[in-house]
């Protein structure tokens, strides 16, 4: 008999999905063709804010090959609104997005009509023939204009301020009253978007005889999207199947419910034929969720020796024209993570969400955390300079010690309960990153001009939440003795087909190649919850473990009846079920299946530290990353190779967000860069000197795998670290860096004119 398979959890198993991707055998939504398929294109508003006087589609309808032109008039008197999935605050209700504009447009890119034709080219030609009459209204290009109320996007609401709330932990006012030193600064994080390799796309197919709708290309949260779509179309949920095919990246922006997620299925039912829509890159940059545009007024209170006593913050989130499914998460998490991994018990935070004439925002990898870490860590370096402290010693003094964990952070988000940072050794990862960057040897380089470039170093710690909620799986033994695991988690490129198979194979004691993972689709399990917030392994992997354990129990029960021996004499290994001298293969138990689930309301917290060494050319504003190290303790790395890839990918994506990515609007809220010629992204040679180190110091206690989220640790602290390093390099020039991005033009402005914040000493 074969020896039992070696444990797979913790091993750098090659990604099972890579072969089909590398050989061009992947199946993305644009690869699919359906019999009789038509093509859809979307007419989008070119006006940022205005009243719709009329939309004349007669010329477009008369074009060759056009099968339908759909506007609000075809949809009906009541236009469905897209509901919230996360951050479901009642104040957001007046600002929800209709699936198509009817009386008013509020941003460039808002859908006005859908043309359905025999080919995409014919549909695009017909699009040009639609005559749209929009009476412009004053645009609301930024939060300051929004707050003034001079032009209202939603007149019935009476305000462009969607919500304003205050949260606190401890008594911040008392902490400030007794402080020997305070400092207040204002910071700004710019607007950007994710730009995954594959843009959004859908194929909707309506079977009138069966009253059945099948949608290909949905991703991330398919069951939620089905639950939203069904009542919009007057269908039962079970009348809709959403099928997840291969997905070329997500990063938070893909898979939420967008207007097209209604419009394309509606069009398919309207014309009675399958309809395909594929977003082009210009559409993506103007219509898919933007993110990150958050400002912050931040104030800190300290003793003279650098002990932090309190923190007060005011977050301003530019939400764009509508509150989309998860947009409220961005400013909320920026507020929640302002204290970071530090021992700050007295905190007061106010969050405002303001509506502007821009594309609505949503989550983007490390939402709110990226911004909050930048705000706080910039302020800490400024404070260290004021007080004459070593910036690393300042952080050590205030970093939460392991003996203080779990550390209560209070209720800093109104739609969530109180939470605690769980397991960890924050000092260990911080010291490791200082060692890796060579802080002791290189800190003398701070601000030195060497060969025409100023050098700077920085290191910051971070803490990051992940993994709560519920997930379901279904596991079945196939005729060939292999096992198929159907999971509710979605696969967006993060290697889940491999890592979940590792968990399943170990639990079943089955060779890795005999496990198949099928994911995401509403046909897989009775209910699934999808992929977001670094939860796929913590929650989804734990559900796989549960389902496979239940299958083992079912096989043992069946073997007991088959062999006539008690359960305790049954052994299962390497696909063989044994009882003494009797043996049977898994294939002999074909058809047996089990379900599994895992649920938790308790988040787990990964943590780590980043360090960076830069050289800045003051003449051009160019920043060269000489060395960058990102360290994260993920509790337990199911596949270290994949975790490392996630970290490097997140780090490079984050550096792109610091130095390159930026959505630019003018004063009339016209988006200015809707192509990759002027929306800059990192390429392979931009950041060659980056490293990632995965640690497994403290396992999570919230799930049986001991895992913590690993998808965002390379991203959360990158703006803070890079900005602090650049600020340290330019310190001899008197620069105070408080705004992203660190583009060459911004860097040149910093070098040639700078300002400072407000500092206040008190005599003790």
C-alpha cells in the first residue's frame, strides 16, 4: 500500500492554475461565445452635472445591425437603485446610484443608454448617432465646493454632505489638556483606481422557455449580486445563475454591483438573445470605482519624552457622485486605523463623506489603511523632529507590547462592534525590518547629498485586519476517486485553487493532484459570500477544512457498514480506506458528499513593518528606490510561495499608487486622463529593489488554520514608508511633505516652495 501523502500546508506548492494561464488556456469572459450572441456598448455622459432634457435614439435604432437601444424610458417609470453591501449607514440612502440616468447626470461616465447590435463595431457606430440634450449645472469638483453647498447634486437632500459622525475611545480631550506638546497637520491622499489587467465584462443569456437567466463574468460577491439583481428584474433568486470564469485581477474594484450588472441582463431579456459587454480601458478609468481620495486633519498629544497621550483626527472622504455598494468603507477605515499599532488609548475621530461630481468610489486593496498609515506615520516623523527624538526610538516607545495583547481598540466604526487586536509581536517585526534595511549602519545617510541626490530612510510598523464573516463549501467524491471541492469564495488571481486544494488534500490525506477546486459560481454551493477583505483563506480555507473533515466522517461511516467494523478501526490515507486487511479506494465511495461551513464575527489582525531607502534628485523630482523591505506576520502561511508573490505584487502596486497612479480632474469635474498613455502604472523595471519577508510568529486564534490575511500587508504601509523616506531625504531643504502622490511635478514643487504645520510647546 502507498505511504500517506506528506503534509502540504506550509509547503511552496507550484500554483495549479498557472499552466492554463501560461499556455493561453485560461477562459475569461471575453473568450466566451454564445449562439446568437449580440454585443452591447454603453453611452456615457460627457457632462459632469446637468439635467437631461432629452435623449433621441431614433437615428441609432435605424442603423444597420442594431437590435435595441435602451434608455431609462425602456426600463420603466421606476429606475432601480443599487443598494449598499457594506457600511450600510441610513444617511447614505438618498445618495444611492440609479442603474441608468433618467432626469439628471452627476459624473462623467454615468450610463445614459445601451446599444445592442450584431457586432461591437456596429453598436459603437450607432452610439455616435444618439442625440443627447443635457443642460449643464455647476459642477462640484472637490470636497471644498461640496461643503459650500453652492451646487447640490441631490436637491432633495439639501446637502452634499452624505454623513458626518464622530467616534471615540477613552477621553482624548483630557489627554490633550494635560499634554506638554501637541502638533496638528493636514494631509491629503489623492484619487486613483486599481486598473486590473482584465477590464470588467459580462455575458447575459435569457432562456424565455425556462424563465432562466445565466450570467457569465460576475466575480467577487456573486451571491450578493444575484440577491440584488433578482428583484430588479422581478425574478426569483434561483432563476438566476451567475458563473465565475477566470478573472484577470480584482484588487477591490471588480465584482461589486455596477449599473452594467443590471443593464446587460436587462438587455438580454429585452432582445431575447445572449448579450456580451466588455469594458474598454477608457470606460474603466472613468466608470469603474475610484478610491483613496481622503483628506485628514490630524492632531497628536505627547509628553516631552515622546509618550503619545492622545490622537484627534478629522477624515474627509470624497465619495464621488453616488454612494456605491461599499464606498463608505473607505473613509470609515481611514478613521478606524488612524491609531495604528500604537498604545494610544485616548482617541477621537470625526468622519465626513462628501459628494462631488466624480466617479463614485469603492474599496481598493487596503482601503483606508493605506491612507491612515500615511497620515499617522508622516505626523510621527514630524513630531520626532520637533521633540529631538530618534524616530525609531519614538515608535518603539509607543508600539503595543505583546503582553498588552489583546488590545482593545474600541468602537471606531459606527456600523461595527468593538474589536481587539489579537495575537502578535509587533516589536519583533519592527526590529527585523530595521535590521534588514541596515538602519544602524545607514541612518547617517539621512538627508546627505551624494552625487547630486539626497538620500533618505524610513521604517514604519503596521497592523491590518482580515478574515471575518461566513463561507460555505460542498465536497463530493467523483467516479475516478478524485474529490471536487465547491467553494463560495471567488478566485481573482490570488492562487486559491492551489492553497484551498492544499488544505483539502491535507484534511482528506489525499494527493494534491486528486483535489479539484471549483469556485465562486452560484451553482457551486447553496450560499456563498465571496472574496474581499483578505478573508478567503481565513474564512474560506477554514470552511474547506470543515467540509473535508465532514466528508472523511461520511466515508468512515460508509466504510463501517461496508466492512462491518467499528469506526475506530477505519483508516483513510492516500485515497485508500482500510479496515484491517480490507481495503477500498475512494472511487468505491463515489457520490458521497458533505458540506462545510465556517463563520466568525471576530477579525484577526496581521501585522508587520516596512522600511525604505531612497535617493531623490532635486532637479527632476525623480525618486529612486534603492532598497525596500516589507515584512508581515501572517500567522500561518498555507503556501509561502503564493504569500510572497502576494506581498511583492501588493508592494509594487502600492509604490505605483505613491509615485505614479493618479486620476486627474479639472475644475469642471472633467476627467483628464482616461488612457494608459497618461494614467501611469508601474512596469517591471520601475521598482526592481523590493523584498518581502513572510513571518509566522503568532498564529491566529480565530480560525482552525491559524491563518491571518496576507493579501494587503505589502500595500498598507507603503505610502507611509516611501513618503517618510522622501521627506527625510529632503529635510535639508526645509520640505514638509503632507500630500500624495509623490510625482515628479509634486516633488519639484516641494523642493521649490514648502510650508509647515502648527506646533505648540507648553512649559511644564
